[in-house]
């Protein structure tokens, strides 16, 4: 388990590079909410956008998740707990006024970057017009 990267994975780095090319600046691997012990892959604090790029195996991708052959009880339970934690994180952030964007590692990084940029710009313009992001 120690060899499994929790940040700076290849899909994350590709998306970050493309988002940066869109002229957006963000925080990497930080907690969106101070009291919540969970980190988002990209955080846009001023507009309250949290981005997660989930690994297909660890987060139970409906397209690519394959039941483990070794110790299936443990690993299946682990993935189920990860999925439950993901839903809980989404709910808590949304209740606090955050927009949560989740992408699978297999999604094209270009598509992810375009969706992220669009949401951040939409929320920025709402803030400029005096609307809150909550």
C-alpha cells in the first residue's frame, strides 16, 4: 500500500497541466474544508470548486473496476468504503457551498480540463455579478 501514490498521479498531472494552460491557478492536494480530513486533487478556493480525479480500481469505476482475485473480501470492502467516503465528501462539500467535480482516471484530460475551466469561469462571473457561490 505504501507504493500507491495518493497525489501527483499521471492523470492528475496531465489535467493540472491543461488547466494551468487555460490560465487558471489552483491549490494541489489540500483540504477544501479545514475540519474535513480529506484532500481534493485541485482546489479553487475563491470560487469553491473542488476537483477529484479518481482511480478506476480504488474508487470502483463502473466501466473498469475488476473484482480482485487475491483476498477479495478485504479489497472489495476497501473499495466499497472508498466509494462511501467519496459520496460523503461530495455531500459535505456541497452542503458547504462547494462545487464538486469528479473525473475518472480514464477520461481524456482535455475534456476534464475544459469542464473544470468552464465551471470555474462560470462561478467567477457569478461572484463578479454579486451572486454567492453557496
